[in-house]
């Protein structure tokens, strides 16, 4: 277990403030502390995966960022605007899809919802209409744009909520379990949007999800919450590397039978789609050299050699089970 999985995110020496700044953010409900002394900087263009079990404080943090909950202590700044002092300017910076909340008006049609939320953020109808049409077409809702959202399925309502969050083209997007209720194709569309929003448009995204494979795919950085505190905050690749095992895998072209003919039964293998992964018990270089020599002599093409890397789900479970020094996450 790494002794500390926290890395400070500061802006010393940089000209522009981070897109999101959380400073010593705390929220208490009576004797219950939902969020305790959380500090984070999220630079523009980054996807932050905010992960944790139920009750860890993820949605509370998202709602404090969105200005829907007032912190007991601490500050939230969005692109430099303090949400407690400059609320109107701050909330104009964000679009949000909130899990467990009614994000759109059921008595309105999908089209009316997008026009309403666009006008609410101060846009003119001429600006909103082309964006609304593109979003509804992308989500396969264009033909039902004039129907009341209250008559839609849960998945279709979620599609409208995603479109409403994006219709104003906000620089910051807060996505709290955005793919709940979506079919496979619509969930894929959301993932595609997240990648496009950051890579092509430079937007900042905070994503909470229980679909850890999705977070691993999209998030450049992961912050893990437990009991209202951050217990890990690292770039995703670095976090996974911390838990990489001291053994190697060799990916080769060919089947298990091909590898067995060359190496015998000395190694464990798994095959899929015409490729085989050879699992070595250690990272010992002599063992690696022996296996690679055998593959070469047997004319088996080697595709990749790598350390065994866990999935984000594996790391997440290990973090929640382990005793991690919380340290100072400021």
C-alpha cells in the first residue's frame, strides 16, 4: 500500500486561475459531516473523476459547486468567481446533470426545456436553437422534441438532462452519474461528448460515476472520497502504476496452442481474438529473457511487454479496504 496517495494541486507561478478551486470545503448536517476539509484545483481542460462509495460526499460536493448547497465552511471558485459572493457570474460557468434530481421540467417538451435553460443563462433564442437541434439529433430525440418530457422513459429524460446541461456551451460541466438509465448507444454518445468537450473544446469536466471502467477511460485524474475526505488524488495513470504488480505480461500474436508448442506448459496464458497474453510470475529479467528467446526461436511475434496493471476498479477497492494516511490534500 502506498504510504500517501495525495499530490497537491497548486497554481503558484501560473497566470490563469484553475477552472475549479475548492478550498477547505466542509458541509455538516447537524452532527453529521458529509464533506470535511476538501481542497482541490481542477485546471481547464481536465476530466476529474470524483469517485467514492455511496455516502462518501460526491454529490454534496457537486451540489456545492453548482451553488445548490451552501458550504458550512470553505470556498468554491469557478473560473475565478467565488460562488458565495459572485453567484450569478459563477453559475454561468457551469452546466450540470445531477443524479437523483429532476434536472428538467416534465411538463415541458424536450425542445422547450432546452430553450428555457438556454434563456435562463442569458442566451438569445438565435444562439440556442442550433445548439439545441444538434444535441437532440445526436441523442436521437429530434423526432420527439415536441413531446412532454414527463411521458419519456427514464433514459430519455436523462438524455434531455444531458442536452440541457450542454446547450449553453458552458466551460465547466458537472456530471453526476450521467449515464444512469441510458441505453448502451446513448451512454457511448455521452462518453464521446466528454472526450470531445475536453480534447477539442478545452472544457473542464467533473465526473462522478459508479462505472469505474468509464472513469478509467475518460478521467485524466482521479480523486477518491471516503467518509467525506479525499484519500487519493493523482493522475489516473500514476494511480494505476502505484498498484502495478511486480510481474510481467507478454502479448503475442497467436493462440494458446501456438505458445504452448513453443514454450511448453511453463507459463500461464490467456487468449482472445487471435492474440495471447503470457503471464510471468515475476519481473525477473532472466526469466523474461528466456521466454523472449523461446518466442523468437519459435517465430512467435511479440506485440508488447508490460507490468501487470490493475484496473481502476481494483485500485478503488484496495483504497477503500486499506488504511491510507489522509495527509493534507490542500
